[in-house]
């Protein structure tokens, strides 16, 4: 997938590291707060730790989901984000 619309080098780095670890981008979608790269698989503890060590000021978010949206977590910067699915509680 073409990542050129992702204007944050930091978010692009996160996406590329996730891809190198075997994940893939399923879509790029506009959200009210950001252009979001949706990843196919969840965020591993190892990658999360690597991102937080390299970019300690990068905003992390975690959403509980809803009946219509899967729970997710990810990172956001300057109108660009990467979203990793989380399992529904259960």
C-alpha cells in the first residue's frame, strides 16, 4: 500500500516497523482527527515497547470499541495515526 499520504515520519516509521514484523496495512481512512492506517494484526508488546523507547512523546491511545467498532490501540501525531486491532473482551 502506498504510504505517501501519511505525512508524519514518525507514524510512517511505526507502520514500517509493524510491516517488517509481519503485519500489514488493510486501509488508509479519514477520521475526524486524523488519516488512519488500519493494521491487520494487533500491536505486539515488543513493538509497543520499541515505539515508546524511540518516541517517548508520541501520543498513544486505546479505545474500548463499541457494538459497531472493534477495540483498538495505536499512536497519533499531527493528524496522522496508526491503529492496531485489539480483541473484544470476553
